[in-house]
């Protein structure tokens, strides 16, 4: 296998894959009907930008060894049809990663939540001890510039397993393809009602994931998650089961310490959900022959992945945090973590909802009770949208959240004006963002608030 052609090379995943494959010596080409930055510039800088934008069956020639089809490729795509005519093997990118890693030890970290953080901790520890490993992630972590590294010399692959469908031409979940040697299942919470209309349909994906583990493989799982335990009991997989639960910890002077043999260990990340993630990462590292002692030594220097809960700035009277929230469960865990660390301070939560279209009717229903621990609650709708519809959403929000103490903003100027007018004495601010286009500069807002309250 020498020449590889990628359909939808402009995608966030495939453009990174194209660059990694080229760096590893493959001859790489690709096509797409639209390519935007950062993909456009990255491909251009690596000599991989298609000469023309659009699909053309003539791009597919008999000297191509493999075609990789991205998630948006439809069955009638002209380049896909030509590849079939020429009997060229066609893979989704998940299938292709397995093909490249058949001889590697494959560690797949899956679950509705926590998987990016767990993968980030594991990769931090491996890098601390200079392990040679490949990886494939849904979003970048630590100091890695890319979401993917595929090489011929590494014998270890770390994968962040995604339960969503591979592509319109492959209805299997992405994590079904990897056939892990070591699998992890952090938790199961049905929240993506758009992709999985019923709880049963969602659960089925994880049953298939457990069933895909290599014979005599190992499954690390959260024994505190009822849905995870139910899935495992129903699959009857022939694997070694390794349970974990929340790592013991304590809080002192607004800092988090792990309870470990011989004392306590200060850590940068905090919150009960992250103590679960630490326990999960420890089990993975132990399976990779890294001792508890070595794990904790590396963990002392771990500060968390880029898209997770981070402290942006602080002074004696206010801390400003940010986080990316992809679900109500994640938002609730983040709010709980800050409230737990600073029980004596008021907490203001500002949620930016990025949307250029109409918000689905069941969107806000999922957020029932998820802001209950916040003292003040702001929601900012960014992007284009129907102002009248947003007024309806505001009324619905107050009903669902069970409080009138929530304010809705439709312009960046209004929400910033409100934030800057607050006297931030013994208060914390949590800036949250959902998926979608963003207009709020969290770093700039944090600096302004810190400067105003020195």
C-alpha cells in the first residue's frame, strides 16, 4: 500500500490524517467540495491542497491503492463510484486506522463523557516517560498540534473511541472498527437525541463496542456507572474485566489532593468527575506496565487538555474559568466542581449557545436542573437567529430550569456590558461554550474582569 486518496480531505479529521500519512512516507492525494481554514492552510503548507475544489471521477486512477471516505461522503459520490468500478479498496477512516494498526497494541478509550480527558492523562504519562506511541483523538490534547499520529515504528496506539456512525456509507459506530486489545468504558449517558433517537439505540452501540474487543482482551470500566454495568452483564464478552471507581481525594485551601499511599498528592485538575478520569487513566497505565508510583510522579505536572475546564485568570477576589460543554451532564459536572472547590463564593455561569439556525425543540429540555448550583445564570445566543424564537426560548428556559433568575442575551455587547458591571468580590465566573460558531473571546473577557477588580 503506497498511494492513498482521501475523499473529504478538508475535514478536521481527514486533513490531519492526510498530513500524518504523508509524513510517514505514503503518497497522498485528496478531494473535497469545500475546504476552509485551518484545514486549507494546513493542507497548502504540506503540499496536499487539491488543485481544484470539487468532485471529479478522473481523480480516481488505477494506481491508487486505497480510498478513504470521510463522514460526509454519500453513496453516489462520483469519485466513490469510480473507485468501486476500479475495485479499489474503500475504507472509512476508522477502518483504515485499524488496517494500519493490526500489529500494534490498541488502547481504545470510550464512553459518553470523560474519554478525551482520560486519553489526555494517559498520553501525558506516556510522553513524560518518553514512550513511542501513536494516537487518534476527537480533539487535540496537551501539547499535541494534531489529533492524529500514525507511524510505522510505534507498537502502541491510543484511540479516543467515538460511538457515532462512521459515515453515510457505513452505519457501524466508529469505535466498532478498532478491535481493542485494551478497552475502557467510562460511562454511558444518552443525551444526543439527534443521532440516537432512543435510549435502546444508543445502548446498542456500546454493546457492539464491548463485543468488538479482541478475544482475551481487557475491559476497564467504571463500576459506579449503572448503564456501563448493565451493558457488560448483557454482552457476556470473553474479556478480563477491570473495574475502577472515583479516586479518593480531599480539598484543602481551595486545592485538590489525591489520597495516595504514604500521603497526599496535589493535582491541578479538580472535581469529582476528574477524580474518576484519573482513576481510569491509572488503570490504563498499569495495563501498559507503568507503576502507580511512576503514574503519580508524572501526574504532578499534568494541567489538563486544551478544551477542558481551565482557570483563565485570578486575583484575591475572583477566579475566571472556561470550559467547552457538549452535554448537560458535562455542564453540571463542571459547575459542581467549581462549587465544591469554592463553597464560600458565589458562582456566576455564562453559557454561550452558538447557533446559526433554529434550536431543536428538545434541546433545552436536556438541560433541566443542570444549572441549579449556579447563583447567577446568563445565556448568550451567538450567531444568526430568530429574535422572536429566542424570546420563546428564554421563557422556556425559565420554566425548565425552575427559576426566573436567568438572563438571556442576544448581542455580544449586552452580555459583556453585564459581566463588566458586576462587582466581583468573592465571586467566581464560569464561561461555557456549546458547539457552534463562537463570538466571545473568553481570554479577553477574563483579563478585563481581573483588571477591573484588582
